[in-house]
């Protein structure tokens, strides 16, 4: 069995009046992410982790922010394309682990929905999608509520 792992990281600035999408779910908030797409920083980090498993670059390479085709795109579509690419290489997702650093709003009430949203796109059961949320105890740009950062790890398998 061929097993590959990858890591991803992404960050987006926050601004008032924009929608906040995380893990494929719109989170009620007065602030949202500044981005070319819908700004789902969790999915972007996850895409990078999955692409990293096979040394396929990053989402900026596949979906450049200079291409109007991707303006405002639902990041779940980007994730579907990345998963399809992995499948064409003969791999499937084993599990993923995502850590979101955001001072507020609190994400605990939304984590179950995020897991249920991402699992079918990844082709796994929700117990193979781990999502954790943390604050930075008011330290740094996350603590000042200027942005959000996300780390993701992924494991893929080839039978």
C-alpha cells in the first residue's frame, strides 16, 4: 500500500461586511474573509495539504487569483477538483485534520456541520475529518481579529 501525507497552511484577512465561510459552512459573523474566491481559508489549507501529498503544487497554481473564472467561487468546488485530481492519480483520501485559529466568533457550534459538509466531498465518513478550533489568546494578528489562519494535514492511500 502506498501512503502519502501532506500539510497545508493558509491565512486570510478579515473585513467587515463580508461573508465568513469555513469548512464549507457560512458562519454568522459581522466579519468575513478578504479573498478572490469565497475565502474559505479552511478548505484552501486542506486543498494545499491534499496537493502536497502528491507534490502537485498549491491551489494558487491550480486556481490563480488572476483568473476571473475563480472570482467568488465556492471553495467546495475547488476541493472537489483537487479530490478528483487525486483520484485520477489512483489515490483516495484516508483522513484529514484541520486546525483553525480564529479569535471570534466561536466555532464549536459549527464544527459538526463542517465535518458533515466536507466528508462527502472527500469521499470519506465524517469520522475521518477532524476539525479543531482555537484562539490565540488575543495574541498576534489572529488575536487582534485581523485575520484567520488554518493548518491542515491529509493522508491519502493507493491500494
